[in-house]
C-alpha cells in the first residue's frame, strides 16, 4: 500500500515536471471530468492535441488517470490529474480547489477555458421495480448535482468566451425501461444546458450538450464480449454502420470548444450515429 502510494506520488511528480509551463497568455485550458478512461479520456486527449493544458479528473482510479496524462505527454501535450469523488459535495469543492491550484501551477494563472462535464454514474438500479432511494440519490448526485455545483464553483475562473460542454445521452429520446433513473439525470442536464446558456451568455460563454448513443467504452466492450450478436443488433438500430467510438464523441466536443463553435449555445447535439431514428425501409 505504502509502496503504491510512493510510486503514485513519484509518477505525479514526473508529470508535473514534464507538463509545467510558464504563464502564457495564449495557452487555453480545459477540465474534463471522468477522463481516467472511456469517452472522457478521448476528449482529454483531443483537447490536449488542440493545444490545451488539460486537467484530467478521476473518481477512484488514479492509475488510469495517470495513464491518460502520460498518453497526452507522449503525444506532446500538457496535462495533470486531479482526483475527487463527485458523489459528495465535499468532493465537488475539492475538485474546484484542485483544478484552480493545478492550473495555477501548470500555466501560471487559475483560468479555465473549457469545462467538460463528462463523469457519470452510468448504472442505477435498473427497472423501476428494482430501484432504491440510495441508488437513485447517488445517480442524481454524480450526474446532476455535481455538474451544477462544479459550474457554480468554476464560473469565477471560467474565461469570458469560455465553453461548458455536458455529455448527455440518447436515452433522453429513446425510452429504455432499464435505465429510467439514469435517463432522468440526462434529461435534467438538457434543461440545465438550455437555461444556463441564458444565464452565462452575456459573458459570451456557450453551454451545450453532446449526446452519445452506445459507445465502445469498458461497459459496452464487456457486454459485446459476453453477447457476440450485440454488435450487429446495435448497428441494425442505427443509421450509420459502426458502433460509436470514444473519438466519435470527442470530435464534436472539440468543435464546440473551438472558435468555430462560438455561435452555438443552449442546444443538444446528438452524436449517436443516428441511433433509433426509425424504420430503415
Ligand atoms: N459509453 C456509452 O455507451 C455512453 C452512451 C451514452 C452516454 N454516455 C455518457 O458518456 C459519459 C462517459 O461515459 P463512459 O462510458 O466513458 O463512462 P465510463 O467508462 O464508465 O467512465 C466514467 C468516468 O466517470 C468517472 N466517475 C464515475 N463515477 C464517479 C464519481 N462518483 N466521482 C468521480 N468520478 C466518477 C470515472 O472515474 P474513475 O473510474 O476514476 O472512478 C470515469 O472516469 C457519461 O456521461 C455517460 O453517461 C456513455
């Protein structure tokens, strides 16, 4: 345990050394919550590839977050990791403080350009009959309360003209009985997106949601391995003929984060390859 902790500290110090920069007015910065793996990792790598210094947030898996940082550094980018459990309000406060301190250490000032609310509890109790108040509260805490208060805590350091990008889900337009509470959290985030866009628009900050359909992250990869016919079933229900990859989500996020996305706000961009659009013939 002690040895692991020492190794982890040493790895983090290496990353700090490799990624530290002097204050530079042209440097852009991003926080991607839940970028230790999956879609968040792809977004962090893409934004770092576009020249941003990226705060790689994780919940439990510090090692995976460090891998994301190392991938970014190997590709010539700059990043640092910050851990915080978003199921608690203390965790949200710790993330705000950690990001401010990390940005100051890595760029010379605590200024954020892009906030990507990606982290989510992706499973709740399932069907209505099986749900519990504890699991229901947890999925809302991580997926709705945390992004709400993260925005509140980081708005003072978000640059005018900055970006808030929420990762939603196609489950808000497709009724999946086994994901009821989870789907409700994503619906709440769409409402947050629209209303918040009006709240922060005077500062030229845009707020949007990018909504994936089934995407090849750990959960879906395991499900496809356990059920080989699943891939064909998913593709059969989509307009486009492949199962979404994390990069298919990262690219529209990068577009919204760029100058080219400046006039788009308060909207939901479906990035699901046309999942469940209707009968094909
Ligand atoms: N994959 C899909 O098919 C799909 C489809 C539609 C929408 N989405 C949405 O896309 C986003 C990313 O999904 P994904 O599949 O990439 O997720 P994932 O592989 O399950 O990764 C989730 C990420 O969120 C973090 N996280 C989870 N609970 C947390 C907590 N309590 N506190 C702090 N961090 C926490 C995890 O950190 P640690 O591992 O370090 O704990 C991890 O980095 C989510 O918003 C999800 O709802 C995904």
